[in-house]
């Protein structure tokens, strides 16, 4: 292998690793706050990318129907569980967020999608349709299980993943789609060929990491999430609502996943099940970081991206196997060297 080829592989690995880093950070965030190993993280990548390609082609984005179904389900469950006060104003407020807002987005999509209003509209509409699914999924599937074991939460997460994958197939079909590039910029840098889309991926990933750092370090909500991650019982004792922390964590995970889908939509062909594999590679990075450290998650994700790139060069059919096998020695080391800690009551 020449040095030029090695540089190209490292470049490709860093770009892919930036996406894996975003997903790994989202997985660590959700696990730290809610103890949920969020297997469906990759589905937000899929729905974000496929919603963007549908809008770009002037088609009605079928993800609107999922948002509306989730909103109706969450509203009905809240009423049935008695979480919404039996008063007109709280019920009307919940109805507006859960049902009226998705209906308004449905009407907007029906009217405006065929007009092909451009990239800015497509991105804004995609975010508006996909990101709210995060807290709705938490309210429907996980909020009632807040005190359940990690295994129960994992089984629930697998169920949510299977449901969203099946719905993705029903909504978007089995064929893959690719969006147009956000920018036509490209230039040579020595032996490397740099595209504007790859620079955009790195820039957005860096900006998101910086924004998350500021959010956790400076904002009251960010500090509340950290408190919930450190001790759920302690957070409750000082008045931090556990349900609110979970909704915010899932909202941020959905935002990160959707943005990741928007970034990679012009770079790879996305089918209904593509996001799951991408999310698993982010999960590998999160596991290498012990599902605990955001900086180590980023470094592990870059390592996973570079490892995948070199593995694809030598044997493309085994590149995924190589990536997933890397966690085996790490898990063996953790099992032999770590001490068992009882789960917090």
C-alpha cells in the first residue's frame, strides 16, 4: 500500500468516523440519562435521509404519518395513564403539541412538497417531521418503564427498532435513494481529493460537539441532564423531573440522528434499513468508550471509521465483521478487570 492510498483511506475513515461520533455521543447521552441502550438511533438517520430525498424529489414525505400516529398514541396513553390533568387547558395544550402540530405539518407537506422549494425548506421540514419523534417514542415506549431493569429497556429498544424498520419499509419501499450534494465545492490537496460535502460533515460534527459542550457546561437543562446521569435518585431529590430529562435526552438523540442522516444522504444510497448498520458502528464506538465518556466516544468513533476504511480496502465483504469484532477483546478485558456494580434502585 502506498502512502497516497493510506492517506485516502484515513481521509475516508475520518469522514465516516465523524458521523459515527455523533451517533456514539447520542447513545452515551441516552444511556447515561435513561439507562436505555437506544438501538433505534440509526432509524433517525434513515428517516432523516429518506424524508430529505422525498422532499427533494417533490414527493409527499410518508414520515408525516408516523409522526401523526406517534402523537395520537402518546396523547391517548397520557389520558389513559392520568398523566395529563383532567382540565381543559392542559388537555388542549397536549392536544396542540401531539395532534394539531403534526396535522399542520401534514397539510404543509401536502401543499409545499410538490413545489420543490429548495434545500433550506427541505432541511427545515425534515427536522420538523423527524426530530419530534424522539420524545414521543420515549413517552410511548420508555417512560412507563423508567424503573425497569436495563435488560427490559434493551428488549423494549429492540422492539422499537423492529417496528421503525418495518414502518420505514412500508413508508419508503425497499429501494434506496440518494440526495443531491449540498455543495459542488471540490479541490485537490496533495494526493487527496476533498469535496465540499465531506468538509460540511466535519464542520457540522465539530459545531455540534462544541454546542453540546456549551449546552452541558453552561445551560441549566444541560446541568440537569448531567445530574440525572450521575444519580437519578439524587436528581429526583433536588426536584429534577426524571420524565423531562428522558424527553430532552431523546429529543437531542433524535436531532443528532436526523442531522447525521441529512449529512450522509448525498454521500451514500440510503434504504429503509441502512441506518441500523450505521447506528451499530456508532454503538461500537460507544461501547469502546464504556457508554460513559463523550470525548472517548469521539476518539473511538474516529478509530472505528479508520479501521472500517482499511478493512474495506483489504476485504470489503468482511469490513463490517472486522468493525464489530473489535469490541470482543474490549469486553473480555472489561469483564476480567472490572468490578460488578449493583444497579441503582
